[in-house]
């Protein structure tokens, strides 16, 4: 997946757990399939998950999540995974890693949501609460920036895809988005106002985890690589996934 990706498998995770968290080493361990590319995920028993960065660029998230998830949790109307253990590099694995609580749920499917309006309201309440969090001391963001900052790279990528996609049409759309205005690339940053602006180009830890939305089993969701996904109560789910999971 990545040229500099660490070798991660069930055997490695078993060894790491046995050496650093022996109290959990006998729990069943199952790899979690996901579209995410920055971390490997393993379900640990029924209510925990192990998450290991695949590459150096994702390793810095571990410290951010252990600091920011407990700080964000009391301010949000949903449950977020709880950091339960912070592992150290060992057994030939070069990065810090984590054990988190597991929140059950499933991704929504268009047309199959029992109460989509209720999900939308829950999601809106979460975003409002997240924007109310004091972001002082938050880590830098590599996503919350004007689209213009990515214009050159986007045009280069479209040029390389000419013939596979309508590069001219895509360039026309991208050119408009990258022009003057408030369009920005970013995720659910508390520093971003309703107008889409960011007070600075930082945001709290990338908590790419399932969020448990309260009430009548209606839905759950999670910021997932910039996309908020949701789920029904009572079904198996993942604590995180996405462009960076």
C-alpha cells in the first residue's frame, strides 16, 4: 500500500500485546477490513480494538489522540473511543500504537436508513458541539487550508489522468473552487466557522473514530477521512476508518 509501510500482521499484534499489555493478550484478535491506508486495525475481544500506524507519517497521531479524545469526549453529544493503552515500538515494529474501546455500529447505506432526518439532526448537533470545543493548543492540520494551496498538485494529477477522465471538465470545476472565496479543504475542525473559514490552520487530533449517536437506536457516525459516516445501534462496527483511519 505504501513504499515505507511497516509489516503488520496478527502475529506481530499478539507479540506486542503479550509484552506490553499481557492482561489483554488472551483475547481473540481479528483483523478489521477497511479502506483506510494509514493504520492497521484489529478487533480485540468484543469491546476493544488495536490500531497501529502503517507508516511514519501516521505515527504522530497516536499522541494526539491520547491527549485529545479524552478532552473532546465530555463536550460531545456522542460517544468517542476511549484510549485504553498506549503501546511502544517493539518486536521490530517502529511506531507507537494504541488500544481503544470499540463502539458497535455499521456504516449507513443510502435508502436503508430508518430515520435519515433524525440522523441529520444528530450529526448537526455533533458538529455544533465540536465547534464549541476550545481548540487552544491543538496540533497543526494538514487539511484545513484554502483549496488554492492545492491547485498546482490537483492540475498535475488531472494532467496525468488525461484520457482516463475528462481532465478539461475537472480542471474547470477545480479552477472555480480554487479561486477567490472561502472554499477550503478540511474536516470537522472546531476552528472552522459556519462560513467555512478557519481561525488558524490547525485543528485537534484527527479522531477518525466511530461516534455513538444517542437516542432510540437511531444512528451512529464518525468523522472518517473527512466524511462523516453513521450507523444503526446494536450492530458490529469499527472505531475508525477512512482516508486516515
